C-alpha cells in the first residue's frame, strides 16, 4: 500500500466511508494538522485516488486553496478542487506517494549529505515558483516536505501561507506555525516576506542532515529563545552543507542568503568525499516508498 502526505504509522479509516460532495469517498485518515484533517479518498467520478482536507476554519479554506493553486510547479502539491459539503469546506489535492521528510527522519535517521543537497535544490526551485506567485509559504518544515516514490520532492500544506489575497501586513492571528521551524521575524509578528521561507528552509535542511531540529530545546520558551537568537544546536554531520545552512539561518533577513546564493553553494558543494560515521550506518539506507 502506498504512503501519502501526513500519513501516521497507523492510518485510521474514514468516517464510515462517507461520500463528500457526492463524489469523494473517504478512506484512511492520513493525519491532522493545525488547520485541518486529511483523508485519502477515491474520486468516484474520475476513478482516481485523491487527498482531501477538511478545513477547520472554512473562511481560510479558499485562501489556502487559491495560494496552492496559484503555484504551477512539480515541487508543490497540486490543488484539484475546492468543494462544500453542508457547512464544511474540503480542499481536494493530488495524492502523493512516498513519505514526508519528518517520517523518514523519525524512521530512518539523518539523511546522507548528497541526498540533503538534492532535497535542498528541489525545495529552492519550488520556492522560486512560490515567491514568483507572490506567496510566502510560512511553514517549510520536514513534515511539509514529501519525498515521493518517483523522486519528486514536494512542498505541501499551504494552510498558513500568505498571499496578496490575505491582505497587507502581518496575519491578524499573529504568530503561526511550528516554533522549532520558524524565522525570528515571524516569531516577532513581522509581515510575511520570502526571506522567512529561506530561514525555515535552512532549519529543514539542518534537520535533514543532522536528524533533529536546530532549535528544539524540549521546552517551548527555550525553543523560542533559540529561534529569536538564531542559535542552532552544534553541527555534527553537515560537512560541506554547513556554510549554506548557516547562511540561510542568519537572524537578520537582510544578511540571510538569497535563493541564488544558496543554490550556487549547493551546486558547488563538494560532497564526494563525505563519509558517514559508523554509528550512522543505519540511516544511510535509500528511502523506500
């Protein structure tokens, strides 16, 4: 059986095979996030699998769907439809194979440097398209990066993305997202800017190669303090990726590396001589979908 975005280790069945909007038959519950729950479903009209997300805040469902749909790139999840079923609003998306980066790190451990380099380049390309569309994702983290069986690296979950349709300034709700994967300026409630996505990309790449968040201290206050001071945990495994990760994790957005700087550094990084410590041998296995 294929794995899909947000999938927990023990997927739960959908609510009685419910038919949503007269078309989408719910299957396993793939996961719950801060902005809604996602099920694998069968599109009974077209005979294909899809992922459907029930928005916890119906008023934001349209914003999320529009933000994701405005980006046309293989590195971002495709939105297929937005439907209403009674008082509920559902976002219909492509069903993706593979596992999230968070699942891979939890189950297989840190990723080899060369693989993290490829993940980074793929996410940079996706963010170029996201930012070109005027969107700030605001939630780049391992749980929102899907490593597909066909080799695609896909940025998913635009639940808290900011777009021009969201209005000027910072989101009304203030800080949103995962404290261990957020930029200092987001923590302070500054208006969304593309540079914030680069900081969270740096935190994601750190986690991918080191096997843990750079800022998670096991305590919310300590984690938030580490983020605001841009004080990552020590590097152990990053090797030639360390300079680009440090550049992306600059506390000052004006000094943070740009997309072009990060791409050039990743392309030219010499990862051929990197050897994994023996203790990390178990994590060097190739990802199996």
